[in-house]
C-alpha cells in the first residue's frame, strides 16, 4: 500500500504496527464452580490486585416472585463472580480479569506482539484455572477473539472496501464491495478440528460510524472470534486433569492464534497484510 499519508480514500490501522484494538481470552468449565470454590479463586487473584486495582462484583441473576398474602423484601442476588481491572483516566478499561462460576476471562487493549501479550495473560490463568478442575468438572470451551479496526481517511464513497478487504474473501459477503453506504457482513460456521474438538468460527466485518470527542469517524471493524468446544455430541469425550489444564489451555490458544491469522489473512488484502506485518 503506498505510504502517502496525505492521500484521501484509504484505510489506516488504528496503530502503527497493527490494527488490534482489543484481544480477549476465555476458558469455560462445566458444571459451575460452587460458592466456596469461587471464594478460593478470588483469593488466588489477590496478588494481582496491585496491577488490576479496580474491582466490582458480578451479581447472579435472580427472579423474585410475589405471592399474594405474603410480604417482605427479596433476598439480595448472590455473588456470581468478580472483575478486576485497570482503567485509564479517560475511562477506557485498559485490562480486565473476570472470574466467575463458569469461566475465566482476560481482555486487554495493550496489544504488542502475540508472545508477549499471551504470556502476560497466561499468568492470570495459570494462577486460578486448576481450582476449577475436579473429578466432576470438564473444560467446556476455550475462546480467542481479536477486535481489529481500520480508520477511513476520506468520504464513504472514497473509502471503498476493496482498498482494505480481499476480493473473493471466503468470509466477506460479496455485496459489500459495491455497497454505496455503510454495511455489515457477518458469517460463522462449525468446523471439525479433530475427534475431540469442535470449533466455532465467527467473522464479523462492519463499516460503521463512531462518535468521538472530535467528531464522527468512519471505520471498518473486524471481529474474529474462535471457540474450541470440547465434549460435544458426536465427538470423543475428553477430561483434563488439574495438573494438565494450564498446558492444555496454552496449546489451544496457540492453535487458535495460528488459525486466526489464516482467517484474517483471507479477510484483508495483500497490501494491508504486509502493512500490519501479518505476512512478510
């Protein structure tokens, strides 16, 4: 892509070296952790509260049913989990770790390189996920989601999708290339990775307007969500022991990252792939 920063009618990644606005890592378990187990998980998170000082409790959903002839206040919702975060002065959540009865999630906007970001995230997972694993618990799913964003420099008419997106992409609806205005392209499919893993692939591409303090900007936002599902009907059942769950998570995250790069490389064109160092 020509390096002409004064030319209108182009897309720019939101960062100099890449377009990743946020990345999220998730591991889910089944069945849910009990209240005592969750309390132990929260204790294991305490060493990280200096770097994630914000905390809020996640309330479980409760339903209050009024019975005629009876009065009284509904019992407060029990705590279903906690979120620990670091927030910027403008209110943007920079990084957040969520632990609840079914899952552990870490998300961050501080993306540099995959190895560095995943190794930082893995510290949190390694500290707590063994507590979720027991003789009756299985790993239900592992998920990795990238949110990429490209800024439109010029008018809607000037910023044609072909300046960014790959022609004949498997993951982009063909009609968007001739759309005269803003548009959406969402697709998904289940893939059989191996005899034990069912993978859900979602690629959502949106050309939209965002309100900013200095006015409205137009962007193409690309969400690539990958989820490996375990113990699904028609697949081989698998059970991960507490001693192995950290390595199990690490292996799947690296596989999802590699696959995600392949998918994303089929969404953006060759010029942008080189620009953001997706390819050599």
